[in-house]
C-alpha cells in the first residue's frame, strides 16, 4: 500500500456566524430572516449542525439558508496550493454540491466517461459523493489527494471513498485533507472517525456534550 497522510484544515466562523450556530445548537430551533429551522431529535440536530458547519442548511420548506463561505474559501486555498495537481473533493449535501459548482470549475464523477477522464488527468477538481464511490471503483490513476469538504458519520463510506485513491497501484503518497469548522459538530465527527467509534449512541453522546457545553 502507498504511504498515506491525513491532515485537517481548520477554519473559523465569525462571531455572528458562531452565535447563529450556537443558538440553534442550544435551542434546536431558530429563525433567520423569514426562514425557520428546527430539529426534533439528536439525529436531526446532528444533521443540521453538520450542514451549518459546511456553510448552509435546509430550512423547513427545503429552502437553503446561507450561513458562511469559510469552507469554500479554504478549498480555494487548497486548489491554489495544489498548483494544478488533481483534487478529489467529497461532498455530502446537495446544497454543498450547488455552492461548489457555482464557485469553482469542477466536474462530478458520475459516469464511466467521468472516471476515464479523471484517470487520464483531464479533471483538475472532481466532486464525488461518498455513497457513489463503491467498492471496485478505480480512481488511483487520476490523483492522490482527497479533500473532505463535508464529513459523514458513516465510517464505511468514509473508508470506502479514501480507498478509491489509497490502494494498490497508487504511485504517489495519498493525502487526505479534512476541512473542519472549529467549535462545531465537525470536530465530533472527525474524532469519531479517527477512533472508529461510529454509532447512534456515539452520535447522541456527541450532541449531548455539545448542547451541555453551551
């Protein structure tokens, strides 16, 4: 197996953005302008907190509520630092995909043609959803760097996507970058992934700890 390096790129929200996040985390409901946001249980709260950490969240009418662009800015820095080296960017929510497409010149890995073009080095920045990165999907010829724009509680999908590049046949050191929003649920998920402690009880305990700390 090739060498693997795992890094975290930490970003911070502004005081106002953090206040909005903390308020929803504490009360499990929030009004932002005309939009309403609420969570009915720990799993729902976890889901919405991860969305907010990414920069946007779905409201009650499935409208997208913008929170910040901090992760987009961090990804822009990573793309510039790569200096043309291909990046495979993992996203989780549809609004993340929409914002990534709007901000950057990217292409999603969906079809066999996309896979062939990626492996041929024709896609500088590729988007991929972890659920679509099944076993046997060979992407190691197109690049060696994965950027996790948004995290997932699914250890299986997390490991499965990383294994698309970190596998036999990879000729370069694989770098796995995680864009983490400080002071948010991102930190809980990252810790759980590192400890391989992914379970419903771990999720609930993490949410309780966050809410109890406010």
